[in-house]
C-alpha cells in the first residue's frame, strides 16, 4: 500500500473510478509538467450524488460532502494522468470551485475548505494550493458543487 493509499484509508476514503466526460472535452489535459483537471462534479460511478442548492435545499454539511467527492474525483483523474501513481504529483498548484447556492449564502469558502483539506491530507506536502471559491446560481445537471484543479507532476 502506498503512502497516499494509506492516508486515504486513514481518512475513510478510497479513490472512485474516473468519471467519463459529460460532453465533448477531455477530463484532463497535460501541458508539460502541468495537468489541468476539468471541472469535477459530485459524481460517483457516473451518478450525480449531490444535486441542489447549498443554503436552500442542501445545508452546509451536504455542500462540504459534495466538495469532498469532487476532490476525490480530481485525485482519481490525477492518478489516471500519472499512470496510476499519485506520488508523481509534485504539488497541487490551484483549485477553483463553484458552489451552486442561494443569493444570501456566504460560506462558499467553508464548502471548498472540505475539498482543500482533503487534498492536503492526502497529498501531504504536495497538497497546499492557491484557490478560489465562488458562488453561482446554476451548474450543469443541477450539481451542488463543481471543482477544477491544476497540478504539477513529475
């Protein structure tokens, strides 16, 4: 068991199978030593798990769980991009997340903290990253959260 797999297990998580793209785009694209991971929704086995509006029909805790699932999907895509070896991630460079929320919801950062915390816990010293957390009124398929990422890989 690799160090990263051990960390995931200690956190009670496993990487899900990679989700296929929902349109005409690549799930990730490599440019030199950077891997750009397309927006990942809270999907598991192709099924949307968290659908709704955070601050409306979904609470903060559900938004955070949606963000964690997005982060796991990002890590799964990165593992695929690295030939199955997440230890090749040198550093997570940037994470950008959108939270589908009510107009008066102001805790987008708290939602995205769940994803950032998970990425940092799994990747260790390679995990800290720059980030933006924004709110929006709509996301594809009605998903609650969507997150994209950029990572440097060896």
